[in-house]
C-alpha cells in the first residue's frame, strides 16, 4: 500500500528533523518506507503499518504547530500514543509499602507507561525531566515486590560525569558514586519507611548500584531498572540487557535529548531502541513536556531550553 500525506506545516526542517532524523525514527518504528517531498510525505508498506505511520505524521504536525518545536522525545511519545491510546483512570494505580499510599498516573502518557511496565517484560521510556520516568519505574518495582511477583529490585545508573570528574570528588568509591544514585534513593524513600528500606538493602532484596557493578550477573525473578540510560554506550546497554533472567522484568529510562557521553559515542539507549524496534515483548514509551508533573515552572523551563537549542542549531 502507498499513500501521500499532504503537509500543512511549512516548517519542513523542524518536522522532518536534521537529515530527516524524525522520519527515519518513524520508518524504523512502524516498519514502512517514507520518502519526503517538498510539501508531502509518501509512505509505503503493509496497510496497517502505513496507517499507523500516517497517524504519527499527522500528530507530528499538530505537535509542531502547538508547541513550536519537535524533538526525538516527542517523536517517541507520539508513536507510543498511536500504539496505545488510553485515558487516565482515577482507579488505576499501584500500591507501595507506605501506609495507605497508592501511586497513580497523572497524565495519559504516564498511564501508558505504567501499564507497559506491568504488562511487558522489557520497557523503554524516554522523556524530559519531571515526567516521572524514574519515580514511576521505582513505584512499579516496589509494587511488584510487595505483591510477591518478584523477589528482588535492582536499580542501576551509569556513573557518567556531567561537567565534574568522579576522581575530583571527595571520599571513597561509594562516596563518589552516591550522588549519581541519590535520585533512586529519593524515590525509594517516598514509598517505604527508611528503616524498612535499609533492612531490605542489607539483605540484598533491594540493590542500588552503578551500572558497571552488574557485569557477569544473571538476575532471576527481579525487577531491574536502568536509569539515565541515555548515558550508556552500546556495549554497556548490551551488557545490561543480557542480565535478565527467568521471571524478571527490565525498565530502561532516559532523556535522549540530554546525552553526556563523549562526542562521537552513540547512546546505548538509542542504539537499543533502534535495534529492538518491533521485537515482540518489548514496549517503547515516550513521554513529553505535557507529562511533566513537577512544579509548573519545570514545563516552562524545559520549553525555554528547547527553544534556545533550536535557535542555536539554526545559526
């Protein structure tokens, strides 16, 4: 099947992305061929895939018109909306150890994310700061532990420097890596008493570790989370993915617009999503700035920095 989508937006560069990057993402995710024209896009392939890609292109135009910008996080979010479109449900939520506490999604994107984590063995989630990527992943893991669906939680992060070298920080290795793991501890502390968290960590039911410490392990009946995964290399990501054992789930989160790797090193998260697109049993979820649930200024801050980045790219 082949269709031609007439474009309403005149912002071809922003819509297609640098070197047609956005169209390549749609092509890989939907399994279609896309050819860009001056004022149209030609999509060919299997009918269902073509219809899906047509919807995504339409949403891309609407998003660009509404927000004045479009990035890789947005594209993934729009594609996941087409694949799984659900409404927030006040009843839906996951229970954690804190007394009478149930973690609920606030947005449609967060609802898709929570359902994906519970229903798929491997979930990738991208999105900007404040969208709840880490918090909801930890909530899902804690809920699975409470319901005895798993026996262990492993929370990992790559210790990649963003402006400050690890070696310059004071203390031993544990003290050096602790700042990188602090967001994971913060999420855990919101879902159980500190004494309970400490006890579970002492008996290794909960582990919070740098990503490098996972090499050589096989984790059965565990929920394994890799946070800030945009800062992994392809080799590190492959190492992480192959730690999954029987009865385990993996959740991989990151913001692919904030990569702190050295120039020329491809993000392992991006590489994995491209390689595994379309693989059965894997969910790719994208959150965007409409899913930001921190202070309302955070959404404005994210949008302002996006606008500045786009302006510098044009110059």
